[in-house]
């Protein structure tokens, strides 16, 4: 669909509300703030219609749970939606020499970005993939709470009442973790495609059930990614170099311009793959012989492991080191 002629809607999303700037050709830009909940979403669509823009190209930053619901609502309402990596918006702001950082200024900046760059449309993942993502992210939140409370129990000066309270909370969270893990397992059983995808990922040495679930949850848009290089970029696992003339030549580092959840999901599996995966282990050995830092080796293993995961899912074939040697 050609979006160049559509009115542009820049959206700056926060936890409680979002600021918008509407730009219709030949008219003065309009601005307004809405609540970041369904009543606010509906008010936005009414406001757009009243301003002669029943269909717009809406552009927003990818802010996870803050932007997901609004993006889905607008897409289902018939608007074209682009969900953009925040790093792209930041780089655009720097190129425009923007110094102000307010919700209104950000909405105006995103609207300008939409007009000049015309970013590609976003398409929501399938319902079962969205449900898996919600379950897996909730499980990760529970595990994080469990870790925080466990750390508090190690503090040396806890009175008995506080210690008992923490232990009770930990018991409750442990029960909730078990329940969510059960629901995730049941979700895979209800959806044969997801179950088949999980089986493909489990064929890769280094990837277990929890990692497979996290990868499928966070890579819900696998179908829109056309290459393993794009998958690595999506996760922020591509190297970024810093060179300038002959005076600056810093070591390459991970760009980290992408999904932090993907990188978190791959960290420990990459360590396991460096020991047991026949494609990742030689890579680690070569880098170690070249004197690379341990974290750099793990980062390269994460990159390799994700490309392998992309390969088995894209080709619909289990792990085969001969077929995936170039991944």
C-alpha cells in the first residue's frame, strides 16, 4: 500500500498517556493528548475523523507494553501503523539538531520522521503468538520478583516478621511460576504450529524449552524477517565498529540496537552452545585463539545461535550442522 499520500500521525507513547501530532497536507498541524487505554484509543479515532483524517499513517516508537495495545488497536481500525526502533528516532533527532525533549516535541519529531522517511508498515503477529508473548513476559516478571525477594532474604538484619513475610511471598510466587509454566506448556499443545516451531528450536544444541519459548515469544514476527542477518539486527546482535582515519580504531561491540529481551534469552544458551554446539564451539575456539575477550566471544555465540535458530525455522528442518554451516 502506498502510504505517501496518507496524513501522518506522530505518536509519543508513555505509560499513562500519549501525545499525537496530526499532519494533513495543506492544513495546520493539530496536536492532542489522550489516555493510554482503550477509552483514549477510541477518543483518538473520533478526533481523527473530526479532523478529516479517517485513515492515517501512524508512526510510534517501539516501547513494548506501552505501545503494543495502541498499535494493535489502530491497525485493527484500518490505519497504517509503523512501529519504529527508538534508536532510529534518536538518530533522526540528532540529524535534525533537535534539543528539546518533551512529549509534544517528540510527537512533532516522529511526525516529521514519518513524512520524510515513510517507514514500512507494521503487521501484528498472530493471536496465538501474542498470547505466548504475554505469558512468557509475565513468567519473566515473576522470576525477576523471585530473584529480588530471594536477595532480600540474604540481608543480615531482618526481623522475624519481615523474614516470614518474604518467605510467604516467595512461596506464592513459586506457585504462580509453576502455574504460568503449565499454561505455557498447554498453549503449545493447543497450537500445532507453535509446537512444531518449538520442536525445531529444541533440535539445536544449546537451546532448551524455556529459551525456545522466549525466542518464539519475542520473534513473533519471524515471517516478516527475510534473512538471518535481519534477525540478528532485530535482536541488536550485529557488531558495530568505531573507526576514524588512522587515529581511532576501537574494538567492535554489539550494537544493542534491538530487542534486549532477545539478547537476555540467548545469553546462557550461548554459553552452553560454546561447549556443545558443533557450529558454535569452533567459532568460540577461533575467537579465543585470537585473544578475544570472553564477553565478545559470548556475543558472537549469541549472534551465531540466533542465525541458526532463524535457519531451522525458515527452512522448516531440524538442526543439521552440514546444512547450517553458513548460518
